[in-house]
C-alpha cells in the first residue's frame, strides 16, 4: 500500500478525489481505479465503526475486524494505481475552469474533476452516565450488526423517543428477555402497550441515571430511583448527524431524517446514484443514507463510481470533439491565410529513400498541399493522401489536376487521432507529422505500421527539435527521436528490418532570409512478414 505526497501549491490534479476512506469511499475508489481513473482518497482516520470488534453481514468478509477490512480495501485501491492520503478535508470550492479545489487542514490542496464525499456520520448518544464509554461494546444500536452476538441475553432498550417501541419489538427477534426502559420516551398508547405485552416485553417507567458496570462488563441499568435493571446489552437510538462540512462549503445543506414523526438525524439529499444538486459532486454511504450498513455503503460507493465514470466519459468525449474541431479549424486557418504554404517541392528524404522502390500503393499521412503525393503519382504510384485540413486537400487536388495525375490519387480528410484510411499499402509515409495540439502520435504510428503490407516500407520523417532561430517556443511539444519512433511502433521480433534510423542536420533559411540550421530525423523500416 502506498500513500501520496501533496504539493502545497495545489497543482496535483486527479479525475476524482474521494473524501472519506471507509467502505463507501474505498469501494468507489476501487471501481474508479479499475476504470483507469486517477483517484485520491483522503481519509481523516475516524471511521464510525471503529469501536466495533467485527463487521457483519458482509458476504465473504463476515466477522472481519473493521480495521482489517479497511486495510484490505486500501491495498486493493493502491494495487490498481489509486492513491491514499491521511488528512482532514476542511473545504472545497469550484474553480472557474470547472475543477474543484479540495483544501486540507494542513493548508495543502489538490484539484479534482469530480468529488465523491463519503464522510459518514457522527452518532450523538443520549446523555446517560457511562453510555459513551461502552459504545460499540454493550451499547448498541443495530440488530443486524450486533443482534446475533447478544442473542438470548438480557437486552434493555433505552427509550428516548417514539422509535423506542419499534426498537423493542425488533430486538425481540434476537432475545426473549427484552426490557423497554421508558426513560424520556413518550407514554405508550394502548395499542403499543398491547403489542409489548403480547411479545412478553417488560416496560420499566422512570429515568435511567447510569450504566452499572462490574469487572469491565455491563451488568445493569441504574435508575434514578435507585433500582438496577439487570442488563447484558443496552440499545440506544443515537442521533445520526451527517459529517457534511466539506459539502456545506460547496453550498449543499443537510436535511432532517424523520422516523415515527421524530427527527433521528441529518443527511445530504442525492439521487439514487449519489449525485447531489451540485454538478460534479456525489455522495455515498451514511452521509447520504443513515440506514446504510457496511456492505450497503460499499454498494453505494460502487454505484456512485459508475455514475462518476460515466459522467467523465461524457465530458472526455465533449472535450475530444471540441479539440478535434479546433484542430481542423486551426489547420484550415493555417492554409487559408496564404495561397501557398509550402514550396511545392516533394520532401527530399522521400525522394531519396523511395526512388529505387517499385511503384505500388502508397499512403501519404499529413499530405498538406500534396507535393509528396503528386511526386509519387508521377512515378506511377497509386496514392491515398490524407490530411486534417479540407483547405489543404482542395488545394492539393487542384495541383494534381494541373500535374495530370489526379486519377492516381485518392484525397481523404482524416484527423488521424480519430480515424484512419482503410487498406494496406506498399509504402506508408509520414512526413513531419507534428502538431501544437494534443495528437496521439505514438498510436498513429502504430496504426501506420499496421497498414504496411508484407514487403512494404514505412518511412517516418520528422523534426528533431526547433530550428536554430527558435528557442523552445512551445515547451509542451515533444520531438521524437528515430529510436523513440521505432519503440512506439512496438515491432515484434522478426517482423521488421530496420533500413535507416538516423538524425541529420540541414540548412534552412530563417524568416529573414539568412541561413539557419535544422536537425531532422528519419526512420525507414521494411515489413518482413
């Protein structure tokens, strides 16, 4: 299991930040990590079930100590690349660009595209002396979590509201020695008294003052009038208050949960998948559903994770479409600014390296205004020429008509990151396939290699850096070396023969007409099978 270090300037960005590392949070994080999302779980180390000795009704993990279950969950999350950070989140805010900034108590912060809040709740116990000290031991609240462990024992219900009768009747399933201590609960109706009597549940009126403990074991409930009601376990209706501070900082408010006309706690409203009223924020577990036990909290985390990933997929698609349109618009504008961008001469490396090849079918990737394709067609190659710019392709087609080779060239418009020409070719050429945008060049080159027919040649020519008169004007642009290009293709043993893999310097005039230099590279390989 690993943890992560957070830079104090808050520039570390995740697809999803999960606030709360209990069953819901870890379950959601696991599903998101398996979906290849970058995930950070921030956990303050205050699990609600820490006082409990074991987790129950969790299929396959029955009887597991809570701390062990969380340790296993953390290992599973980090095993798929998720990250865990110990810390307390104090606030979150939405930034103008749409991300969330999550701020921790130590002043550090992280960025998240989406938030999953699984902070759980706090149990507020009735004010009876000794009650809090034995919470999770003999002071219990959930029969499905603890009923089996106290089956047949003397069980006292501490009445603090209208729910007391319901509790007594429910716990009667696990023991025939149930006593309802009315304490501060309202008087019984005739119907309720009849129900309790029918189930042999004793009712004791009067207030409880303290727990009676002997040798570190609960033995009875001490009444204000001096009586002691023998008890092995006491059942309380703790008020469950959602830990919603981080959600409140985003403008979300909690609402009261009522049962039998009595407020039993607060929760954060959400749809069935956990989406809140704040776009991009989900909740799961007890912060959203007071009645969730460990296994249902884990299920809620999984359900929310699926919804979050689906939301991110939709956003990724919108961004990809926008980027594709922007790339097309950029290159159309680039070619549309002037009647001619390039010299009209074919690439010298293409001429040199293909002059002795027998003409066949060729694929020209990034053909621009068509000089390479027209030169190949003039030597009897049948060429499929591809570019992202419709302006460039229209111009290239006109040049092919003038050169008398239009019938040998099929001009196709493709954003190679999105689509690729069909078929296999005797020659695939990619000359200076560079872009200022986000172009998946490695994937394009692998696809290009797969389009080479057995015995055919792949020729990749590119810049090895900026020209001498430019000093890294775009630091995010990476120029591949010929060896990097070869690795990107992922050639199988015995599948390719490397014919040329080198860098070379050439003279190129600067914008003001004076001589400058530029380093280019070339990779030429032949498919053997």
